[in-house]
């Protein structure tokens, strides 16, 4: 059986999700027990003390598929689109005040 493009693309997204998870824990070990990993989608959540969550996901927006991060920002949400997944530890670190 030859895997379909959709199957291999889905597997690649989950592998990337696991890599993002590893990068976050390596940089912020105190988040190890707090990061929620979606079992079926390329999505991670970090609950905040304010009741919301910092969300990292790979998805499509306006025809572009890429990794993004959404974090509570005052009364709204700020969305970040890093150039690579290696930027997530720094972006998440910038939201440290929300974790506590």
C-alpha cells in the first residue's frame, strides 16, 4: 500500500507538532506538565492563569498553510506568524506573565 499525499502530509504535521512540543519543553521545562497536546491535529495549548490559552497550531489562512500562535492580549487576541518553528520558544517566553 502506498500512502496518499493527505496521509503523509497529516503525519508530517503531527511530527512538526511533536517537534514544537520538544522545543518548548527544552526552553521552558516548567511548562512540561501544562502543555496540552491534541492527539489528532497539529495543535498545542498552554492554559493561562486568566482562563484562556496560548494556542500554537498549523493551519490554513487565506490559502497559506503555516504555523501560528495566538495569545491573549488585553481584551483581544494577538496572532503571531513566525518564520520557523524554532521561534516558538522565544514567542512563548514572551507570554510568561500569562502562565502564572
